[in-house]
């Protein structure tokens, strides 16, 4: 019954791996995917923020509210 | 009872096929449709991002949050 | 009890007929209404996209996320 | 128990009468109110679209998604 | 248990009185508060619309969708 | 079980005290916090509206719809 | 069963510590994280507001509505 792939499976596979998270306003966060929930609230570690391709800040741990996210892509 | 067509049927038919996904901000993702859920959260593989008709990035796997999507169209 | 008209009745009557769907961003899709659900997620076939009155693209089948839609009007 | 007036009562009274519907983006639809639901999804018949006071289009039947509506006013 | 004041109490007190309703887009409606519900959908009678301090229109009865409202203030 | 602090505790402590409420559009309301609910719908009394630091209006009682609020801070 | 990390765990670890909270409109609040809930409504104490890197205001206690938040990062 559960053999059909579901979107959160792709996030589960990316746990503890480096991912890119993009927000509605254009900001990008790249870090290790520690956790996420059904709202797509997401926590990254060793995260950095980029904007327009440039690194803006080192953030360590960052909690990102799901409803601000457009895409998550394993790097 | 289930003979009336439902919108997710169209997405089910497009599984493992090439689809175009457009976002509210104008970005386009083209890739193989791996999975989606009732929120229209969607995962593509072998995905590329286009903006204004031009390929911007190769993304491999990309999770797209449903509420940022406007249309999905099989290619 | 069900004699009071409900909004989805109007969409049911338009099944398999040509409809115009307009989105919040101003885009228009014209196609045959195949299906819709309570979120107003909608699938058109033989669809074309118009913007500012001009045909921009032939899309074949298109899934339109309900929350991006402003109006649907049978043609 | 139901003697307190509720907002949908005002829409019920306007059924089959001419109403003005305004949308967040500024568009106006004027037509006969056929139906509405708790999301304020609304169907008008003999509808015309106005923008900036001018008639833009005759639409016949139009389904308007509730979350795009700001006001409805009987004419 | 119900002795703690709740926000809708303030609207209940204003029933049948003149209130100002402001919308996200800046429009103002002033009229007699006839009804409201938990979504803050609101009906005014003898309503007028103002924008930038000026009266724009006499509207009679107006149904205002709750999610477009920012404040309601008894006059 | 309830020993962990919750956000609404902070609002409860501010009841009947002077608070600043800021809205998404930048407006500020300062008044006595009379009531709030889980949607953060909020009622102030003896309220004044400020914009860009300046007092714009005396409002007496004002109901503020929760989803338009960004912050509430006791003064 | 609960061994998988969840996003709110990261916020729990940051309780009583200094965090940065960023809002959709660009504002930043830095303060001690006192409480949060599942909507990510958040209370900070000893908070200051920054905009464009500059301290704008000392706020003491501030309640931040969850749906306006983009990220929370322990400092």
C-alpha cells in the first residue's frame, strides 16, 4: 500500500546530507538536513545563507518555517 | 462512485514522465515526476530550473512545496 | 435538502466543456474542463495559455492549483 | 438560537438578485447571485467584468473563488 | 469559566452600532454592524466606502470577507 | 505538564496593560490589552494608531484581526 | 519511535538562549527564547529589533506571530 513514492520520502533520503533550501523572498540556505515535519518546517546545521550567489552569513543551526520555503534540493 | 475524474488522476498519469512545474514567482522546473501529495508537494528528478525560457541550473532531485505551485503540465 | 444551488454545481455543468480559468497573476488558461475538487484544483485538456489577450503556449493537459485561481467561466 | 444575524444571511437574501463582487486585485463582477458556499466561492450569471469603472467583458456564468473576494454588495 | 474577555465580545457590543472596518488594501467601510462570524466575515448596512479620507461610494448593505480585514473600530 | 512556558502566557501577563501591536503593513496600535484568542485576534482600548512614529488617530476600542499582526510588545 | 529528530527539538534546545528571529518583511529580533508553539508563535525577552544590521529599538518582551517568521537561529 505504501509502495507509491511520496514527496517526504525524498526529504528522508536527504537527512544528514547537504541540501539547498530556497525561500519565497529569494534567500538560499545550504546546510546539513537535520529534521523536517509535515509543514516542511526544516532544520539545517552548519548552514550558510546565500543571496544572489554570494555567501552572506554563517548561521550554524537554523530553523526555517515551512511556509516560506519554495524548494529543497540535495546538493 | 469513483468514476468521476479527479484532478490528482491527471498527476498520477504523469508519474515517471517529464512534467513542467511553474511557481508563483515565475520559475519553472522541468523533470521526471516522482511523487506528489494532496498538498501538491511535488518531487522531480533529473530536474532543471528555467527562468524566462533559459536553463538556469541542473538540480538533480528537487522537492517543490505545493503552495508555491501554480501549474503542472506533462511535456 | 440539496435543492439550493451550490457553486460547484456550476463547475459540474461545465465538465467536458470549454472554460476560461484566470489566475491571480493575470495568466489565463482556456481548455476543456476535465476535473476539479473542493480546493478548486482543476485539470484542463487541449489547453492554451494566454496573457494580455495573446496565446502564449499550447499546453495539452494542465493541472492548475486551486489557490492560484480567481475565476472560472464557461466559454 | 438562530435569531442572531449571521453574515451569510445577507448573501442568502441577495440570491437571484444583482450583486457587485470585488476582488483583491481590484476587478469587479456584477451579476445575478446564483450560489455561494462557506468559503464564499460564488457563482454569478449574466455577469460582466468591470475595471476602473469600465465594462471589460460580458462573461455569462462566472465562478469566483472565495479567497480572492473582498466585498459583495447587493445593487 | 467564561469570565475572561474574548475579542468577539467587543464586536458583539458593537452590533447595530456604527463601526469603521479597514481592509488590507487600505479601503475603509463605515456602517452599522449587522453581523459577523468567527472568520470575521462582517455585514454592514447603510455603509459607505472611503479611501484616503474621502467618501467614494454609498453601498447600502455590504458583506466584507473576513480575511481581508485588518481592524474594526466602533465609531 | 503545563510548566513549560507558552507564547500566550506572555499575552496573558499583559492583559489590562499598555501594549504595542504592529501590523504587516507597518501600522502600529498602542492601547490597553483587553482580550486576545488563539488566532491572536486582539482587542485594545484607549488605542491610538501610529505610523512612522507619529500619532495618526485616536480609536478608543479597536479589534485587530490576528493574521495581520506581526508583533505584540508590552510597553 | 520518537528517535527521529523533529524541527521543534532544535527550538527546544534553544530555550532560554539568545536567538535571532527574522520576519518576512526583513525585520530581525534578537532576544532570549522564552517560549514557542506549533504555529511558531514565539516570545523573546530582552529583545532588540534590528533592520539592515542596525539596532532600531529595545523591546523587552516581544510576542512574534508565527506566520510572519522565516527563520530562527541560535546565536
